[in-house]
C-alpha cells in the first residue's frame, strides 16, 4: 500500500525535486554552509514520507473495515438462504 501511495505523480515530482535540491545546494554552497545545505531537500523527503505513510495507513484501515463489512454481509446472506 505504501508503494501505491508513492505512485502519485505529485509525490514523484517532489521526490525528484528533493534530490535535485540536495545535490544543487551542496554543490553550490560555500564550504562553511555545506553542512546545512542538505536540510531543505531532506525536509521535502520527510514531508513526502509522512504523506505517503498517512495515505497508506488510511487505505489499510479502509480495506480492513471493508473486509469486516463483507464478513457481516456474507453471514447475512447465509442466514437469508437458510430461512
């Protein structure tokens, strides 16, 4: 489910942008600022990870509820057939 959440086009753009930001900021930063240059790109990656995990968790919970409802519906069908 996590891979499905990461399949969003906007998230793919953000991931690419994060790596480009990390590479460019560390390459163009002055030597004294290089230790902090990667933070902006890393923050983008963290945001993408949080969004993906939340989406995957929500999808998992919805699927779990759907399975439970299907079990109840199957029991109701069996009961109706017996009558």
